[in-house]
């Protein structure tokens, strides 16, 4: 009997791997009254969550609004690969790898 260290998953189900596994629950509730805050972040996906976390860490009172539940928009369709190149200004990247390759990225 052999034992595999790799978890094999059927990636052709049409269902995102992020949606197939139960993640940690995130507290959320409909906005039913006026509230005060320093910043409103629109969208509770990975980008909105990261922005809100940084603003909160900076001492700001942050509220996240989304028409869907947390992480229910385009986030589950993502590969979850955060790449530095996407955050580099195009001018700097073009100097590093050339204009044509930069425009393709």
C-alpha cells in the first residue's frame, strides 16, 4: 500500500475550489441604520478585505459594504496568486522587461 503526500482534487467540476471548502465564518449583517465611520470600502472580496485591514491597522474606523456575502464575488474565481509585477508602475516595469512585455502583462 502506497501513501501519497499530495491531495488529489477533481478540478473539472465547474465549482471553484474556494467555494467547495468551508472557510472561516465572517461576521456580516445588513445595514439597517445610519452609521458613522472614517472610511467605507466597497467590496468584501480579497482586495476590499486587504484594504480595510490596512486602514483599520492605521487606526481608522472602517465599514465594508457589498451586495453579496464576504468573498462571494470574483474572489472565488481567482487563482489567489498575488504577484508583485501587477503592483509595479508600468513605466518602471517597461524599463526592466521592455514595453511590449509590460503591455501584455
